[in-house]
C-alpha cells in the first residue's frame, strides 16, 4: 500500500501527539504552585494525570461520531436509504481491561514523576518483554529465536537506560474501535471514584508530595491548579494529545499495519529525549543513546520489522 498525503498526515499526527503527551505530563510535574496548606510544592498528582488521560481517550467518542456520520451520509448518497448493520454487545465486558489499563497508566505516571521524560518513554519498551513471557505462560505461544534475541536486546537496552538515570542523578542532583472509547470511559469513571479512598491512604516520599501526604489529594490538586493556570494548560495538553494519539494510532493500525504503528511509536522517544535536554529537564549522557538504540533494535527483531519493510518495498 502506497503512502499518500493523508497517511503521512496521520503518521505525523501520531508522532507529534505522542511526543506532546509525554512532554505535557512532565511539564505539569515541573510546575510549582501553592498547596492547600499554604506551602509551594510541585504538582505531584499522578492519579489526577491518569484520570485526565482516560478522559482524553473518552473524547475519541467525538471523533468516532464525526467519522461515523460522514460515512453514513456518503453511503446514503451512493446507495440511498438502507438499514445499517449494528453489532450489539455488552459494554461491561470492557471493565476488566479498563481496570488493567487504569492500574498500568497510573503506575506509569508515578514512574514519570520519579524519572526523566525520555527515560520514561524508553522504558515503555519493556512491554514486549512482559507480553512475550505472559503469552508463553498463559497462551502457550511459541517464541522464535529471533523474538528471544529481540527480547534480550530490549532488556539490555532498558538496563542501559536505567544506568544512565543513575549516573545522571549522581551528577545532577479515521475509524475508531469502540473498545478504546469504552475503556477510556470506564477508566475515567473508576479512577474518579477511587480518588476518595485514596485521600485516606497515607504514603511517604517520594511517592507523595501533596499537602496531606496521601496517595492522591484531589482537593489539593484543584487548589494548585487555581494558583497556577499553567498546570491547567499542561493537563489540557495531555488530554488533547491523548485523544489525538489514540485516534491516529488506531487509524494507522487499521488502514496500514500494526508494524507501522510500532515503528512510529519509537520516534517520539527521540523527540522527547531531545526536547528534555533543550528544556533543561535533564543533562546529556551517552548511555541513553546506546540504550535507545538497543531498545529499538530489540523491538525491530521481536516484531520482525526488517522483514516487513522488505516485503513492503518489494510489493
């Protein structure tokens, strides 16, 4: 399939929105504002940020409805009035994956609060390691030698990224699947509900930097947002970028290939790393280049990207 201007636009949208998502979230972590106890603190509210991410996924509903209406009108013009095939399903089947996604997203934002944005983006490559191991354990899937080699390079790359973090710390002290929309809706509702019991769970630093030293202090987050409007802007940027990246990612995976999406997902890592250095959020360390290269190599081997590109060029 040849790349036309629209596919290039979708790919660019996915790369830019994914980059903006990580940078917006990390920008919120760097912003300071007066808390409910009168002290000036950084915005350390990972669960509020995770909730905004799910809200961004839920906003894909607007894009889905718009694209669905356009297709419906085009079909009417071509073949006139006809009944539309509707697949009925129980949306409650998405509660379990929504809970898993909610836990994973919340943990990722906690990790982002504790490390550099570029390292966070690189460490997300660890997903292929756990997917492979769990698929072998629970699905009985056979992993080829090439895939095991890719997992090995990914682990070495992630270890290298972790070492670079240690040295830096020491030295610097247009179709959408309904499951994405429904998962975002369930994730947003469940996590919003859990905000109340989280306000009673006492935790210490570095996992808590809010006024009450609890797992999540939503009233304190609201106070900080009132005192520093840039925090609101950063969260809004995360919401919009999440919605756009999900929209573009699903479109690319459906109309092109999942391999294409996997390749594109590695590009924001480089942009986030360069942006973090330019913004002064971290200093340069050569180990991150080596780690990034190993992670990308591992992902290419595991997903058979090289062979896929050869077939794509020959076709």
